[in-house]
């Protein structure tokens, strides 16, 4: 083994630390730059009409994106109702029953693969399975696409959080004659509730800014969402349409919607990190 002097090793250590620090500062600077531009261009669009009125025709002053905001909330809520229970159930099975079996390993591999799948592919899949079958775009097809994206995130996070619960708690409950399902729901779930909620919030933040799946499924609408069986307005597709338009007032609304989504994602991420910090205390 080649001997290296203490001075040389300290120099290499300082060099690696310097490169890592510069990389971290560069990432923070880019984030700050992006946020500053979004805030600077988006704030002029934020007013009462932005949250309460429908979009105005091109070239006409006023109007807002109330329908897109409501549509985004409804689609995301429906996606949570579909994706979170299945994800939690999958995480429970992986952590409590499957563990290191070959089936569990296959499911983990599939979940990891699904997490890395581009969202546009999921959008095309739902388009073929639902939109082409029904013959029209719909809010429910958009919610299905977002639920598929949320599913592996919730499942893997739930598994990791449940795995952190000490085995002594499970063994104590089972020794008292508590059924396995009651021990899981009443003791293990309660012990990991902060981490499970964090996983759900991270999954919501993951799908909040998705455009491609909704472009293939929910499309868009200038009207209030009245049914999930028809094209539904949403912020991300609205941003895509308005930002590409030649109308300055639409572009301003697109910046306002971008600011709203960026603030929502940032707020959700900060809250989830806060839950993780609280759990670690």
C-alpha cells in the first residue's frame, strides 16, 4: 500500500470539501434565481380576481384562474383518495409481511422502476387505457394518472417508516394476544404516523407540478369543473397554454399560476421536512 503524507491527505480532503461546498452553493443559487424570477413576474397577477374569476378572453383586462385552481385541487384530492390507500397497503405488506421474500423484492423493484418512469409515459398509458376507451378527456383520467405517480412514493416511504418502528412493540402486542392486524393498525401505524404523513405530503408535492399526464388525460377547460367525466381545468396545463400564447395578459396569468404552484410545492416540502424533524427529536 502506497504511503501518503498527512499534508497530502489534508489537501485532498480540503479540495473535496471545497468542491462539494461550491456545488451546494451553485444549487442554492439556481433555486434562489428561479424563485426570484417567478416571484418578480408572478406577483403582478396575484389579486382577488385571480382566485375568484374565470379567465377573460384574450386581450381583455381582468379575469383569473379560479376554475383552474379549483380543478387542480379536485383532481389532486381524487388522486390522493385513489393512490394513498393502495400505497399505504402496499407499504404495510412490504414492511410487515413480505419483508425479504422474493415477491417483496420484485414489488420493490417494480416500485423503484415506476418512480423513475417519466410522467409523460404514464400519461400516454392512461390516455390509451381510459381516454381512448371512453372517447373523451376527463378529470378522473387525470386523477388516475396522478394516483399512479403517487403510488410508489407512498408505498416505499410507508415501508421505510414502518421498518423504523422497533420490533419490541410488535412483539409486546402479539404477546398480549392482540391480532396481527390490530397490532399493525393500532400500534405500528400510530408509532409511524408522522413519517407516513410525511410520505403522503411528499407524494402530493411530487404530482402538484405535473403537466404531461394531465395534458394527455384531463386536458383543459375555460369553465368551472362540474363533472369529472369531462375535460377539467387545471393550473399546469393552463400555464403551458398561456405561456405559449402571444397575449401579454395570459402570460402574466401563467406567471401567477407558476408562483402559486411553486409556493404550494415549497410549502408542502417544508411542512413534510418539519414532520421529519419532529419525528427525529
